[in-house]
C-alpha cells in the first residue's frame, strides 16, 4: 500500500504541475490576443485624433506594429496549444489516479501506464511555429 501512496503523491505533483502550466500558457495566449486588440484600437484612435500634440507618425507606426508583432509571437510559440497539451496530460493523470485509488489497480500497472503516458505526451508537445523546426532529442 505504501507503493500506491507514493505513486499517488507523484501523480498528484505532476497533476499540479500540468494545471499550473496549462493556466499559464492559456493566460499568456489570451493576454497577447488582448494586447493585439487594445493596441489596434489605440493606433486607430491616435491616427484619428491629430489634434493631440503627442500624436506623431513615429508613435502611430509603433502602435500599429504591436498587434502584428503580438500575433506573430503567439503563432510561433503556440501558447494555446501548449495549454491544451497540459490540460490533456492532467486529465490522463487524473484517470490513472482514479484507477489506482478507486478501482484497485496494481501500482506496477499504473506505473507502466504513467511511463507510457509520458512518452506519448512528449511526442505530442507543440513544436515552435514555422520559423523554427523541431529537433529530435534522441
């Protein structure tokens, strides 16, 4: 039973890790999208309000660049896809925890499934966007 307890503790720690990174990546993706929208609105307002002494073409160009740059960065790093990857792994770990805790599965079987899960999920990690290529770690 001690073996099951340590395996449950390990899977609980992994699950918390996946939850953190899922929320982090999702928040980052949502934040970048929000920045793109707000920057576009600000660029439009600055462009239309030529009476303001602080509005000059350099600032307008910078503001107009932010949405495009933000979307490019998000497209390269794929934070939303990474958030989904973490959510998927967290759900799989929850399933293993339930099998061990509620269905009386043997710890050795769950350990094997956990190792297979790690291997499968590692192969599904979202690679960087078109700018970069995925390097095989073998």
